C-alpha cells in the first residue's frame, strides 16, 4: 500500500484505458469492475479534489498488507452508535475507496505497454528453457555413455594408483613410528657410552619426527615418553658434569658442553658447574678428614658422619695430622686443577669459534653465541675467587682445629711448607694473597714459636752450662749451607719445591705449578718423601780430613806456625752450592809466622757442639721465617736473642773481671759495654728464684727472660799449666766469632725477609752486637796474658837494681833475662795448647800484644819506683829495654812492638828540663800520677826549686783530677 500511495503521488491522472494498458500482469492488484469504472467516469474529475481525498486516507491503511481494515473500523465505532454518523462515515470511506481505485486504474492503464513488453520476454524465456531442457537431456545421455566406456575403466586405474601412493606413505609413516618407539634402546646405549651429544641429537630429532605424526593417536604417548627421556638425559648430563670437578677429562668435558649447547642451556650448565665445584670441595675435604678420624677412632661410629666439618677437624690426632693435611691439599689441588683446566678448555674453545657471520640469521646466532661466551667467561673469572675462598675456609678450619704448640719442629715446618705451597697455588690460581690462610697460620705459628723459642733458650742454657768447650772437629770447607737446616736457602728461588728437595732444572723452577703438574703429578706428593735423601758430611775424622792433609801438615808446616784467618776460611758459594776444598801451597805454608800456633791441625773452623746447635737453631728459625713471612720480625728477634745469650755466656764465663778498669788498657769498648748491658737488662733473669707475688706484667716479663748461665765445673780456668784454660777460652771465643761470621753471611737474606719498618732493628743488631764479637778477644785473652807472665817478680827484681851508678854499663840487668825467659816459657806453653786447639793468628797476636803491653807497662812501673837515678842509670835503662826488644823480636812477629814508644818516651823524659817537663806532663796523660811524679822527683831532683816542683806537681794533679 505504501508503494501504491507513492506511485499515486508521483504520477498525474491518466485515462483508465492508459492505466489498464500499463498494468503488469504480475501486479497483485484488484482490477475495478465495469460498474465501478462507470461510476468513476460519472463522477466529476477534479485531480486536486481527488488528491485531497487520497491524502485524507489515514496512514494506517498504507502500513502493512496484513492490516485488518474491518477490525480497525469496527474498533473505531463509538459505544453509542448513530446511524447518520455511520452512514456519513461510510460515504466518506467509499469516496476514499473510489479515489484510490480510480488512481490504481489510472496507474494500470499507464503501465500497459510495459506489461505487454514483459509478457513477450516471459514467452521468449519459456522457449529458451525448453531448449535447455533438450540440451541437458542429450548431455545426460552422452555422460552415461562416457561413464560406461571411460570412467569405470581408465579412471579406476588412476584411483587405484593414488590409493597405492597413500598406502605407501602410510607404510613409511608406520615404519618411522616403529623406529621412534625403538629409540629408547639406542638412547640407553648412547648414554652408557657417554655419547651425550648424540643422545640429545637423536632425542630432539625423534621429538621433531613425533610432532610430524602427532595426528596418530599412538604418537601422543611416544611424545611424552621422549620428553621423559630427555629429562633423564639432562639428569645424567648433570652427573657427568659433576665428575669433571674432581678429575677433568677433555674429551668427556667436550661431550658434556656439546650436549648442553644442543639443549641451549650453556649458561645453566655454567651455573650448575660452579655449584658442583663448591659441593666437590666440601665433599672431598669432609671425606678425607672423616676417613682419618674413623681410622684413628678404630670404629665406624656413625656420629662422625653427622658432624659438621669444623667439629670433625677437632678429632684429628697429632699423629695423623700431617698425613691428613697432605691428603687434604692433594684433594683440593685436584679440584682447583680441574677448574683451571676447565678455564683453559673454554679459552681454546672460544678462539676456535670466533668465525664471522655471513647472513642475517647467522648474525643473530653469532650474537647469542657471543653473549653465552661472555657470560661463561665472566662466570669462570668470578668463580676463581669464590673457589679459592672456599678452599681457604676449609684449610683454615683444619688448621685451627688442632693445637700445634707441642708439635715437633720438623713436623711444624712440614705443616708450614704445605700451607706455603697451598698459598702459592692460590696466588697462581687467582692472584690471591691468601689473607685467610696467612692469618690462620700466623696465629698458629706465633703460638708455636713462642713456646718453641722459650724451650730452645732453656736448652741453650743447659748446653752452655754443660759445655766443656772442647773443639768439635769439622772439615776445613765446612759451611752452614752444608747443614740440612740451611738446604732451603739453595731452593728459595724455587718455592714450589719443598725444603728437602732441589729444583731439577731452571726451566722447571720458572714454570708455574699448574704447568708443571698439568697432566700428571701433584705438588703435594713430594711431601711424602720429605726425609733427607743425603747425609751431612761436615765432621772430620780424627782431626784430619785425609791422610794427604795429615802428611802435608807434618812435612810442610812448621810446628810454630798457622794459617792466617783470611786464608783458612772456605765458604760455599750460595749461588752454586759448591764447596771446593782449597789446597794450601808449600810456599804459603813456609811463609807462615811463628806466632800462628796451628801445629799439625788443618785449618778447620773452631766451634763447639753448642755452636753447631745454635747454628742449626738459626737454620730452623730461618726456615720458619722463609715459609711464614708475616712473623719474620718475631723470628729474627728470637734469632738475635740466641746470639745475644751465647755472647753473654762467653763473656760471663771467660771475660768478666774486675781488673779491667784498673788496668787502664780500655779492654772493653763503650759499644761492647752497651751491648752487654742491653743483653743483661732485656734477656737475663738475674733473680735467683721467682717471686710468688708481683704484678701479672712482671710475671710475663720474667717469662721472656732466661737465667744467667753458669760455667761447668769440669772447665778449670785456674791451672797455670793450661795457661789458665786458654784452650777453652780459644774454643769459646773463636766459636763466637765464627757464629758472628755466619750471621754476617745471613744478613742479606734476613734483610730481604724483614719488613721495611723493622729494618733499623736488624741494622742495629749487626752494628751494635754482631760486629762487637771480635772485641771480646781483648778482655778474655787479657786474663791469660795477665797471669801467664810473673810481672810482680819482675818489679821485685827491678827494685833491687842500683840505678845511680857512675859508670856506663855494657851488660844488661838480670831482670831482662828473667822476663825473656818468662816469654819463652809462655811461647812454649802456647805451643803445647796449640796441640789441643789450633790457635789462629789473630788470637796469638792478641795474646802476644797483651803480654808485651803488660810487660812494657811493668817496665815503666818499675822505672817509676826508682828513688835515685843517674845519667848512667838512665843509659842502663835504655840498654835493658833494647836488649829486651832485640830478644823479643825473635820470639814474635808482631810489628811494631806494642807500647814500645810508651817505654822509650818515659826513659827519654829523664833528660827533660823544667820547661820541657811541664809540656811533657800536659801532652802525655797516658802515664799515671805516680809515674809522672817520679819523673819530677827523680829526674829533675835538686835541679829545680821547691816552687817549681810544686807547680809541676800541681799540673800532674790537674791531669789526674778528671780521672778521679
């Protein structure tokens, strides 16, 4: 209806005939009857009125074709019906219907030509459809013929071929599935062969193939099984990775890394590797210590297995401490060596893989590979410090778990040597200074060394108090480096070798431990052979090194001569270790002086068993210092105490005498006196018995001191037949000098070991103590010289001589002959002593110098006792002295004669005038007041007045006053 309304509105009024001619036969519109058309024609035609009627039709009539007009109109009726209104309304509706019908008729007439045209088209379409039906019928008939003659025969073959191909593909898939189901057997075989890359490659290929056939129901179970197998391979791969921590095998590790690369878990592998190394360190040390603890316990008590490692270390017995430590370090070395070789493998592997990429995909893969390598490198470098820290902590727990203060020295040095080598391993491993180990071993060393040194000082006191000061026969080429305690000095340049072993070659010494023991061996295995493989050969046989030397000593050497000090020393070259025995030529032997008393003794060093013991102690101290540098100063200080105590003992036994000061000879220098006072105050405990009361500090200070030693009762120093113990004095003094010489040789080594801040102590020790040892000869040998000659007898004989004679005498006095006879007897007794102990030239010179000096001063003292003296008497004094000098020069080779000018100047002073005498008194203060007074009284005598004499005596008193 809406469409009709729009058409009526859009087109103007036409005649019914035109409308009917245009009406399409398909339009579903009721055509008005003839009566209706007649009524329409009878009505006046007013298009505008007609349009107004159409417009007055309610819109609801145009809304829908299903609209129920009757119902609508009936519902509009009012409740009270009015016939007239109804009829009027009915007429209105009729008019509207008539207008609409007329409008529709006009439209039909208008569309008549179109209708006719469309009808022709329908007729034509019908003919075409009939023709199509004929063609289809013919086609179906022809297709029937084709189906019968071609499709069932020829195309059947093609269908069968296609089916065959599908079945062939299915068979291939089934075979592949069958192979996939059997791969678990091959995977197990490959895992047993440790072919991890191949197993993973096969498993990944199987997974890829399984994803291709995932549409088969049997594949889902297989895929799950392959995933489980892959996880199992990863677990076995992790176990294989852990095995490389204790024993690195390049081919094994290569397979493991290739396998992780295939899995794409290179970084995960590195994280796992470090975890395994940490676990390997803990498990290794725990098992080693546990084994020794259970072995010492004698039973397999499970309580040890549940202990913490630190607690377990406290159960190690002293007997098993060193073997356990050695095995512990061996095991830790294997772990660190594996880590070191792991790093080497990655460095070589990285160099091999640095190949430039060629395309974009390769570039991405290369970037990932470079990232992995960078991660692995940083992880390994960081792991060095971490691994070494774990090693240090394990070693520290073991070191501090046992009190080593009561260990034997060799055992403790052995421990230090192992730890020193372990610290060297750490330095080469990651450049660490091993502060943890150093602090631990320093703590143990200070505790041990404090007790050890105290015990050694007590032993030294015991040795000194029981020492008979007899010569210890050693070879002439004896040197401290021949002692086992000093073997380490020849190997100090090769710290990787233990003190008991020599470095095999220079090249080996220059190699690092990881280079030396890269493939085989262990730097801690050498400790099992720590026993000395050669014996010391330092002692002489019966005083002679060989029959040839003995024969040479008798035939070519005068009984009154000896080898000079500078010729008798043979030192081993510290660089080469050679110690050649130097032969002495015949001309050299014949040119020896008579004052050198060696007799038939070879020129071996003079030392005692105690000296040798001190030297060995020094060697042991230096071993400890060489291994443990942090306590170097403490060790050197203790070494100095050994020397100080030995020096003080020799001085106390043989050199202490109250006559020094009265002699006026200045026998003890201020430097030596300062040294002796320092030793006495700092080292010697002068109290007879320890006090029960006192401060704790005082008690601690007393512990650091040693009682003063006492000379053995077997040593007799009062017998004139032995020159008052000259042999013992020579052995004691010269052994001290020899000890000082050895300390001098050790000074460069000690200087390199002591901290820079403590070097002044070492320099002071050498300048104030070591260098003063030779000065002890004067006070020690002076006692012999003072008692060997009867100087009192000579004074008595000189007192009986008449000096106020009137004639010049040609014969010397008898006291000169007596004195010379005393010297001859002294010379003979020196020869007797030299048969027991070689008397070096320096010693004989000191003895002769003391005796001659004392004799000359006795002569001056005798001349000072003269009451009257004439000029002839003065001439007799000169004659006596010249006779004494002439005969004396035949007995000794000392030139010039000591104090010769002292006597001659005094004799010549008898000729001085008053003025010269005053000047003489001022210039010669070496003479005593008595001697100078005698010159004034006897020489000048009555030649001067009382006033002049008082003046000279006052001058003498002024000179003597400062002395008082």
